[in-house]
């Protein structure tokens, strides 16, 4: 059986260093380490992490040490991200957020995970991204927080 392919954006990696999100980001990292899901990383995440704190860079290396697929930002994903911006789903200030979604969509991943509830993990934004995806001939993409995806849930949750 094929593993579920999960694109992880930068917020999930940073979430491992944030007390509010670490339980579920670390849980998802554990899922990748034991091979429950198939990890997908990207050049956009690489670029964002490059400017991050050292502790986040260390966590990112843990993700990269897992078996993973790596996506380079290509012209098709750049164009799809620009369509999201032209439709006003996000402003150009959040171009990298649009690129995360576009890269995951173009690559046909099953789920994009993020802690970005304002621009990505928001029911209205998800609906709009998927409307554009369908209009442009892509399939819809599932977008969730790590808390909704990880199998390593806390007993107290």
C-alpha cells in the first residue's frame, strides 16, 4: 500500500521549538522517522530555514535525515502560485505561502501540513486554493495542522 505523501511547510519545523505546537510537530516527525508517512520537503522550505534560528536548523536536519522527497520550485508551481495571488487569495507579501501550496499541488501530494492558520490552514483559504486548482486542471489538496495528522497523539488530548 502506498504511503500518504505529506508536504511539510516551515511552520511545522519551527513548531518543534515552540511549546504550543511541539507535541504535534514532534509527533509528526516521529511518524516520518518510523515510516508511517512519506515526507515531502522543498526548496522554499530550505530557503526559509536558512534565515532561521540555529535550533530550527537543527530540527530541520532531523526532518532531512528522514527518507524524503525533495521538490524544487519550478515554473509550473511559480505560475500556479501567481494565479493564487491574482485571485486575491493571498497578497504578494505571502508569495512563499502560495508557493508552498502550489508546489504541493503540482507534485500531487496528499496532504500539506502547516501551523499557519491565517494564510494556509483556514477553511475559506483552502476552498479558494482548491477552486483555483480545479480551474487549472489540478486535483484538490488536503490542508491540515500536524495535530490533525500525526498518529502520536497525547493521552490527554
